[in-house]
């Protein structure tokens, strides 16, 4: 199987909601991803496996040097770092200097070892 990665790929909300449910083991939501992404994102990466949406990452930014990846999800049967690598490439092409991520502890190895992020001091306020 060959995975095809597409920057600002065309998708439908139902497919992305189903992918999130599969990837996170949650019920299928009714999120309007298209409206959210068009309003807030630098871009996003869609991964396609035989025509089915199998991976996704959202790249938001500050309009300058900083980009942030959010909503990273890959179908349980296709886990890889491909969508993050494409997100980094496209953020670099947009002249961003930094790509940020935050994650839960169980994803530490994925982001640091597989994707190449490095640990930095950061802060967070739960709102």
C-alpha cells in the first residue's frame, strides 16, 4: 500500500470525524472541520490510503515565525510519522522558523524519537 500525502487536501467532515473516532477510540463527532480549518489554519495534511482518509494533522500559525501542529490523528492500522513530516516541510516552505507541538506523555517517543522534536521549556494554563 502506498500512502499519498496532500497539503491542504480536500476532505469531507464525515471522513475526518470518522478518522478522529478511530484514532482516538471515541464516538464519531459532528465537528465542522472545513469551517474551522479555513478560518484558523496555515494548512493541513491529509494522508490517503487507497482513497480513504487515513491520517491528518492541522498546522496553525501566528502569521509569522511560529507554527503549531494540532489534531494529529492516524488510523490505528496505519500509524507513522508521515503527516507530521509533511506538516514540517510545508511550514518551512511558508517561512515559519519554529514548529511547536504539545502532547500527552504516552506520545513522547513518537514526537521526540520518530518526528525529531526536541524538548524545550514551555508553559500551559488550563482554561
